C-alpha cells in the first residue's frame, strides 16, 4: 500500500533524527487524531490523499522555531491546524480578473509544508479523479505553483530519508543536535601565487580601509549565527581575538590567499600579536588584496573577493566583526563551518539560541545592542 511507504519512510527519518539531530526530532508532533483529520477535510472541502492521512497519523506537524524539522526546501512540516490555516490563506489571495489558475493556486491545492516567513511552501494536489491526485509541488510567492517534486508524499518522504542517510554528500549537516540543509560548495578554481605584486601606482580598485579595532559590532551580525553568535557575545575579548585569527587563517587557506607571501606574513604577524602598520593602499598587503579583488571580479569569483575583503577587515578591524564575517564567508566554502567556528571558540558550552531578551540583557562594550537594551528596560518597568 502507498501509505506503507509513508510509514517506512518516517521510521527511517525518525531513526536518523534520533541519532544525529535529537533536538530537531523533538519538534516533531505526536500523531493527529482521525476525527481531526476528517474534520479538516470537511472544512476545506477536499479529500486528502491516503499518504497525507498516513503522514498526519505519524506526525501532526512540527513545532515552530529555529530547531523545527524542515524539509530540504526549508519548509516546516505542517500539522492539521497549520494545513487549515495556510491553505485558507492561499485561497484568500486575489488572483485577479482571470480567477484561479493551475500554475498559481487552485481551490483543491493543500499546503503541507510552510517556509513560515513567506507564503512559500510545499503543496499537494487534492483534485480527485485525476492522475495528478497526490502529486507534490511547491508554491513560490513570486512565480506561483510548480510540480515535479514527487508523484506522491510517500515517494517524497522516501527520497528525503535517503538524502538524510547519505549525509554530507547530500548537503545534510548536523550541529548541536540540529538538522541543517546546506548546498554542497562547488569545487574551487585554482590560482597561481606567482603573480608579481602590482606597482603602487597601478590602477586598481581601492580597499575599504576604514576599519578600526574599536568599531562597535551591531548585534544583527551575531543574531544570524544563533547560539554561536550568543557564545561570541559572552566570551572574553581575548578568546574572540584568538577565534578571529583562526577563522581568518582558515579562510585564507581555503581560498588560496594564504599562498601569497604578503597575506601569509601578515597573518603570521597578527597571530603572534605583532601590530601591523597603519593601513595604506600602496602597502604590500593592500596591493596584493587589491590585485585579488580585480582578479576575482574578472573571474566572477565572489567568494574570493569576499575573502580578500575579510583579510583587510581581520587585520585592521574589530575581531568581533571579523570572526562573524569570516564564518559567514566560510559558509560558502565548507559544510563544517559551524563546527569549525565552535572549535575556534574553544568548544565552549553553547548558550541557548538567543532571543530579544538575551540581547537586551547583554552588556558587552564591543557590541551595539542598544535597541534591545531599551526594549528590555521597558519590559522591566
């Protein structure tokens, strides 16, 4: 039976999550009740395909939040109430004078996965008596609905289980008990380190050298790193400096910039605590980085450009901003960037994922959390 594939697939998914991502597994809901499922079908005026019923009888959606179970599309599994709410919302969208269209949204489409921050999500065709009954598609708010994800939810879940079991080769990442879906980084182009250093009067784009070690870091740079951002915010300054140095060295090695003697020497000096000269557009390091910018622009190698910019930031700017932006750039280079960042931070115990109250209570003179502090102060009054 088709529903057997759903049950078998959920058994594989659950087992994998329990072992590798227990915090994500904990967000999956218990089974929905049969009466609740029947009532939802009546309310929506549709018949759920057997696979959707079987899935709801296994897990009635996933809790909201950053730890939520999400499909590889980034969509959170919806339970009965979420299906009702999201499908009802989609039906309320005005599609203009022509009314409903198959490539946007039809009355008998049902959404079972939600991107949450937009109306995007996974959907199922519930038009009975058609070959498309139960077919899986995805709605994107800028283009509408498209199909081809899978012929049934059972097939979709089976493919998902197989993807999890393939692990990193399929872009599956776990960190701190959570599941993340990542795009596997492409192979990096190789660059020669033998190019001569440009002359000081070379016509090259200038580097941004406006950085200062005392620049305040806005909390938004940390918030996106979730629990790792919270850890950076509470660690002693010296540990953040050490992590910034390690992250920048990793970035230089991964992008080949470490092969340039000017970059390698600067990083060696920085790691030894030797103060580098004030930034100068015609200094050896700046000239090398400016040449890299030009080379990267010619080859449309955005990651290499970002890396060159981060070298300048790391050497002359705030270690707090450096560690955050190096990690962000490295997320385009390696699936292990979170684990590497945690290691460079000393593998210290991770705080909970920060919320507004955490940032409001933070007192770190290197971090600008003033807006949150003001909100937190009002809440305390």
